[in-house]
C-alpha cells in the first residue's frame, strides 16, 4: 500500500491576511526608504480618529512629503471595521488617562453625541491625544519593519534571478561545474585558456579518465 498523501495545510484567515499584507507591501515599486516612510505615515494617520477619510489624508501627506503613496494607503488600513473597536478603545483609554478623565463614561456621556462642546471634550479630545501618542511608536516600528522586509525580499529575488542565470555543465577538465549564462562561453577552437569553473560539483572536480 502506498503512503497516504498529506493534505494541504489550510491557513487560518488571519494568516492569509497577514501574508497578503506582507507581499502587497514588499512588492511595492520604489526606494525602500520611501516605501518605509510611506508606511509610517499611513500607520500614524491610522491611529487618529479619522476613519473614513484616513486613507485620503495619508496619501495626501505622503504626496506632500514625497514618500510612497501606495504604502501610506496600506498603512492607514490598519484601522478597518474589524480593528477599529480595539484600536479606538486603546486610544480613548490612554487619552482619558493622560487628561485625568475617568475611564468610566461620565454622567451625560451619551448626551455628548448631540452637543458639540461635550462631544469635543469627552470623546474627540481623548481619542486624538491617545491616537497621537500611540501613533508615534507604531509609525517608528512600522518604518523599521517595512524597511527591513523590503530589503530582505528584494535580496531574495535577486538571489533567485542570479541562480537562474547559471547552468550545470560537464567538461573533462573540470567535471560538473556551474557556468554563467550572462557571459558567452569561449570557443573550443579559439586556442585561448579556458576560464576556471564558477562552482564545481561536490566530489566531481578534477580530471576523470
């Protein structure tokens, strides 16, 4: 009886989302520094209470500062309908604590939604303050992670392309060795010395007879 085939691993939804976000980010065209700074701008804006227009704000700021606009739009997407409740809860709690406001909703909290002055004092002020305070470290961490990820991904792609530009070849002088496809091979009747192989295969170097 043959060995049972292993089923393909099914990735959970959060892992698929993370992989999509990762590859969407590292494949952005542009200088790594500009991509990383665009991501940092988007993350910073994403922590502010501007949901609904945060992508527009992030892209506009990236355009004014000369950074990558697509990366800024991706970074701002950190605040979406799924992540907005926990993010805004954290920013509100932090802002309220810094302002010396009680974490429990004060009396008349829900009435504040119909009064502009109360709305600004009880809701917008802590949201903005907490968002600005949390947005700075989030932007700094996002810049570093994005920069390192883009550099590592492009180095990996360059290495793969370099490997595809070689082939294995047999010769009586060198045995099996790798030959670069980027340079023309010397003609057998040129009479000139043959260049040494780039990478002999293990255990096959030297003359064979």
